[in-house]
C-alpha cells in the first residue's frame, strides 16, 4: 500500500511529544531498542511513502523516536471535531494486541467513548481479525542490525466506529508497552458515508 489511503480525512494527530521508541532503521544507523527491546527493527525505506501521512519526524530511521510505545499518554485533538471513527496504524509485540482507547469530549459532565482496537504483531504474517496490513517491509533488521530477508515485518491499520458521534478534545491511549502506534486519525461526522 502506498500513497494516501482512502480513509485519510485530514492530518494525523500530532504524536511528536509522545514518541518514545525508535523502531525504524536506515542503513548505517546506530542500533536502537527496536520494536521488541532487543533491536528488531523495521527498515525505514519501507515507510518513506507514508512519511508525510504518518507525520514521521525528519531524520526518522536515524535514531529519532518514530512511534509511541503506549503508556497511557493523552493526545490532544486540537479543534475538537465531532467524530464517528478512530483509525490507528501500528503493531504489537508479543502477539496480537487488543486494547481500549478513550475519546474524551470537550468540557466536563459529558459522556466520552471507549473503543477497542486490535493490531497484529509486527511479525504476524497471516490474517488479523479487525485489522489489515498497512505496510509490509521486504526484510527485518535483526538484533545485530543485520538484514534478515526471510522475515517481512508489517504495520497494521485498524478502525473502530463509535456507537454515537462524540465531540473529541483528547484521546487516552491504553497502557500496554507491547502496543506501538505510528499514526492516529479521527473521522469527522460530516463525511459519515466515506469510511470503509
């Protein structure tokens, strides 16, 4: 998959202050913790077509933190849209990850929305219910920083539709360090018929 995806309705939420993990490497880059804490990493060139879409940092693949290891962070939404769906791109480690995200409305005393999303492990090759492959790389950097061509890591895309529209001011991420997020989007209610 390359280019802008059909479910993209605007810019991804700004994750820059929450990125705390480096999971992508470019050739010659120094080793990092990678996806799993042992240095297994996604080749940066495989995400270059999505660099703008994911709002990846400049210099990603060369030591810049490029994803959020979920530890209960709160992500500000900004203009507080009325939303009907949330989309995430990322991957798990230690298996398929299913977690709950909380969308908070503006103000107090109003009901928010809890939504469950499921993403595949970055090494999952098969089908993952509720998710689809966002991007697959043609090799994996192993724990020593060597290309391993027999392993094709993946990032996944998952969508959750809300039962009712919510005016969203912020999104609480789950607390699960095995969940790595590269992008989050919210679908506004005024384009209801266009989400897959």
